[in-house]
C-alpha cells in the first residue's frame, strides 16, 4: 500500500499548492491550463488504448464492454445522478473538475496495474510514476477549481486500495493470470479520452454512464474461468 499512500499524498500536496496560486492566475491562464489538462488526458487515454490493444486476446471485448456498460449506466443515469449530487454539494464547476480529475487519476493503466503489481510483486514503480503525474495534474486542477479538488485524494485511495486488496486476496486466481488487467486498461483508456472531450468542451459524452463498462471484462473472465473449469472437469470424467 506504500505506493498508493504516496500517490494519495501527492494529490493532496498538489491540490494545496495549486489552490494557493489560484488567485494569482487570470481567467485566460486558467482556461489555458484547463485545455492543457484536456490534451494531456487525451494523450494518456490514447496511449493506454494503443499500448494495450495489441496485447488483447479478445480485441472486440472493449467494444462489447462499452456498449453493455453504457446501456447499464444510461439506464441508471449514473452521470446525471453524480453531477446533480456534486453540483448540489460543491457547485457545477467544481463538480465537473472532480469528475474529470477522478477519471484521469483512477481510470488508467498506472492506477489499475500499479496496485496489482504492488500486491503481487511488491514493485511500486508504476504507482510512484503515477504519483508524479498526479502531483502536477492536481496542481493544475486546483488552480482552476480550488481546494475542493482535495476530495479526489480519498477517491483515488479507495480505488487503488480496492485493486490492491483484490490482488492480495486472489493472487492465485485465474482472473489475474489472464489478460483482465490489460482489458481494463483498454476500456479505461477510452474512458479517459471521453473525459478529455468534456474537458476540452468538444462533446459531453456523459462518461460516468460508461463506468459499468469496467465490470464487463471482470464478468467475462469470471464466466470464462468457470467454463474452462467445467470443460476440464467434463473431459476428465
């Protein structure tokens, strides 16, 4: 958990520093920084997608994941519910920042693979790299949205902590022996790119409605694992 703790601390530190410089930046500079984060999110999302797609054993799984997850999320109106809740609690602008930053911090290769590698091998390299990126990113977001962005720190801690705990408890599970992490990184890359379109005011894809897409690869690998076990048991009878 050391890597996750460092990552969380970097977001807190970056938010505090960024909020201190907020009043000294004019609107046009904040707009420029906001566009910079949108472009960075687009680049990181595209990188995660392009890097992991060639490694996929099921190249169409991410398409099914987005379609199925999007339908579920839309039916539940996840995007609308979260935005209304955050707008009520924090204001519409801050809500947009929290949602965008949370997706950028959490839905990426480093934040998914990092905790798993930390739990399985004790290697925190991915998490330390992610911490450095998040330090800068949180500073930029805080210059635009203020100290309220600090709530993204516990969100990241819970997200990475969940993957660390799952990997620790299921280190010998077939779910982690396949390409589950790879498939999650592919879907995550698409979600980051979707979030970047909103940051750049190009199109609001209602990214939160697609969050259930991350569950589809998990269900797929679980069903596949059970089917493989059944098939193996059948042939041994």
